[in-house]
């Protein structure tokens, strides 16, 4: 069983940056693909970015236009989401999720493909 805890959210002005962290406990996390999702009020959950267990493969949603970077440090059981040039449209609760498929370099981007979820961290961007 894997437990995930997100941190790093907050309130920033448009154009600012944040770094989200997803810290994991439990066995297996370092071998699992991980993704970040977000959910804005009255909207569905959408994928932001995903990374394979080794970090060799990444996926980004097209709407990001290169502003975000996902990375991981398996020695620390942590996945990061670096977010630059944040805009009000990025306001949402951000969730990390792990897929219980060890040593899989395939990167999934559907919420249903992920087995473990954190509670989320709020990101609010003011204009």
C-alpha cells in the first residue's frame, strides 16, 4: 500500500512559480509511474503531467505549453511538479497519483489508470 501527500500549493500572482511535491510512504512507489492531475471548481479532473518509474519518459498536457516540468527523486520517494508563468486558469486542486504497475515505462494519462491518490493541494493564482 502506498500513501501520497502533496505539498507546495498556495496563493501566487499571475506570472509566478510554484513547486509542488508528492511525498510517498509505503513500498513500491519508486517503481511506479506517477502523474499529477488537477481539478478546478465545477470541472472534471484533468491530467497535467506524468512520469515513468525511471524518469526516462514524461508526458505533458498540450494546454501547458511548456510551462510545467515533472521530475522525481526515487531515493527520496518524491515526485515534483515545477510550475512557471502561472495563470489564473491554473487555479485548481492538484493531486498526485501513482499507478501500481512496477517498472513500467509506459506513461498513462487517464485518471482511471492510477491506483493511489493523495488528498490534493490547493493552487490559487491571482490576476
